[in-house]
C-alpha cells in the first residue's frame, strides 16, 4: 500500500485532506509540527483514523524568523517560509516513514500571501518536493502531481475547492463523518499585532531566544530599559505560568496574601529605581480597595529570601509609557 505523510495543523482543512486521502485507499501518517508561536493549548483533533506523529522544529523556526527569504505578512508572520520549512522537514522524514508523497490541506485562494497558485508551486519546489505535494482539496485547479501521474491516486476523485468560503469543506466534513472540528481562527501568534510588537522588541534589544519567546505568550509586558523588562500576570492562571517560566536571576514580585493581585516577573538588569518602578507597576494591578499604599515582596529566583517595599501604585498614564 502506498503511504503518504499528511500535515496536520488541527484545523478543518488539514483534517479533511488527511481523511480524504485515507478514504482513497492510501496509508496516511499524520504529522504535527511543534513551533514556538502557536496559541497555548492544542487544538482538539477529530478522529481521523490515522497515526499522528509530532516533530519539534522550534529552533529551526526561530532561526528562519530572523530573516525570512519571502518576508512577512501583515505582522511578523513569515507564512511562505514557514510552509517551506515544514515541507523540508517532512521530506527528511519521508524515508523514515516509508512515505512516497506529502499531503496538505491548503485551499487555493484561501490565504492572500501563501495560497495562490504560483506561491503553492514555489513552496513545493523550494522544499525539494516539486510534484510530490498533493493538495487534494484544490488538486483539480493545480498542475498534475507525481502521485496522480503514477496512478497512486485518481485525479478525477480529487477536488476543486477555491476561495475563502468554508461551505464546501463543511459539506465534505459531513460526508466523511467528521462532526467536531475547530472553527476558523488565527492559530499563529505571529499574525497578532500586539504579539508581533513584543517580538520586535525582543529582537531589537538582542533578547531573542526560546525562553524569552515563551514568556511573550503570558501577561502584560513593560520595557523599562534596554536591559530590563517586566511581565505582570492578568489572572491566576497567568500568575502560575509566570512563576513556572522564571529563570535564574529573574525577579519575582508578589502582593500580600490577603490582597488580590498579580505575580510579576522582572528579567534583565535592574537598578534600585527600576525595581521600585516594577513594584509600582505591580501595585497598579492590585485590588487595594481604596488604600493608598501596599507592601509588595520580591525575591531573586531561585533564592527564597524576600525583600519588602511599601509603595503607592504608579499612575495609569505613567505605566502606559512602558507598556508593549
């Protein structure tokens, strides 16, 4: 039996493509990529009846993002280079998995930057997979691929979806018995303006690494100086996440146990005045119930020794000057 690797994002289109090719008599291995800019929490995958494998491309993605050959979309999203990277990694795994070709869920015309005809063909060529990337949802609108020429898959059984409407995909999902699937939404943080602004800040100040990138996904962010940054939790979950992400030398700030307020993390080099500024910003988000002053404790991670500062919350307009 001919075997194919199907790229699985967790969205409807990739799930449909994998299930559709399996229904044509192919053995399909689903492949999910771990990258540093996906929204927290994995999308629920429908039951596709295929084995799902995962590949970590975090470091390769970070390297690529510094200078993508085909540039960025509206924010920091290097969509074309991202797809090339994923296909190159898929090509490397083809021999290990015994696969003959790659399947993706891309639909012609669905994305303005990366899903028009010439770009789709360029992506496959740049990945070293010219003729070996089958996009079954739009295959009839694209040149014939090697799987079709070799008779592994019948072209007449493939589809001609086009454009941004999901009506055809939803009908196909019903036909294939896929009842639960993720609604269309931006799963990539690089398409988000606020996140991209924070990422540009990391690159600008030479702080671009996997640990700092992970911290971007949580809390309110404040740039105090080229060497000092503060992250303030917005809720209990983020407070816990911030503590988990602390690295040696980070400052951790806490409100009194009896007062509702954020955990905050300072990363970098801080003067005494900047530490006071961190405390004032953290106090700004505490539930003071009319009090003018608050005690904020802080420690240098992983040390347990705590220091205490009594401060007034920094005014909103003052803190906004540092907000990313």
